[in-house]
């Protein structure tokens, strides 16, 4: 969880890159790069290779920040303003549905077939996404032109958040909540394995 979430600290940087790039290209590259990275999990043979899982998850977390920024921007290029709310609703519903189904599917595959099936399933998902993006045609891929140096923009954004009381309160409270959520997500595995004496896949 820590390895996956750590790259989100650099979320503003991914947004900066996405704004100045073709969104479809960012989505393709992020999906294909993650596909190649996940392939390395087939090299894992035992406990001594656990570090490889952390590297892959760290890379997935980094790709996720680009995928989130680019897909949001892509919707604006694909749809008129009056359809954006409905599209974002569908997207959010799909994301939450996957959060419900993925642990069940992952734990089921892991328990029944083993870790390689889970890796294969992930590879198929990234491959399908990359192929669909190859077929996507967009006319309004807006690229933001440089207005000021990125350090000046970053400083202006931080200043704005710090000097706007509601934003400062929101950012601070969300940081505390996410810290607690991070502990709870990790502790659940210890409770299940050490307390209930069940396998880790039971959490799914």
C-alpha cells in the first residue's frame, strides 16, 4: 500500500506533464510501460524476490497518477460540456465497482490457481486498454502552453492552498484521514493471519 501510494505525492507533477502532452499518447505509454513492468513478476521465484513486487507496485502507483490525470483530461477532449457530468458519473461508478470486484477476483484466482494467474489477468487488462487506446481517435487533444516556469507555477499553487483557509483545512484533514486508512488497510492482514489464523487471501 505504501509503495503504491508513494508516487501520488508527485501527482501535481504528473498533471503538469499531462497538460503539456497529448493525452492519448500518455495513456498508451502508461499502459504499455505498466504491462512490461508487470511481466517482470514472472521472474519471481521465492521469498528472496519479494523486492521485485515492491518495484512493480511502485511503478504501477506512478503510472496510476498519469492514467488518472490523462483520462480525466481525455474526457474533456472527447465529450461536450453537457455530457461531462454523466460521463464522470459512469467512470466513477466503474472505478468503485472494480474496487468491489477486484479483491474477490484476485483472491479467488490466487487461491485456486496461484499468483501467475493473477499476473496474467493484469497483463490482459493492460493489453486490452492499450489496444482500445490505439483505436481511439480524438480531435480536441488540448495541450497547455508554458505560461511561466514550472517552479513558479508550483510555488503559486502551494501559496494558493496555504492562504485559502477552506483548501488548507481540506488538504490537512484528508492527509490525516489517508494516514489512518493506510494503517487500517495494512493492519487488516495482520488481524486475519495472526488473529483469525486464516490465509492472507481471506482478506479479499
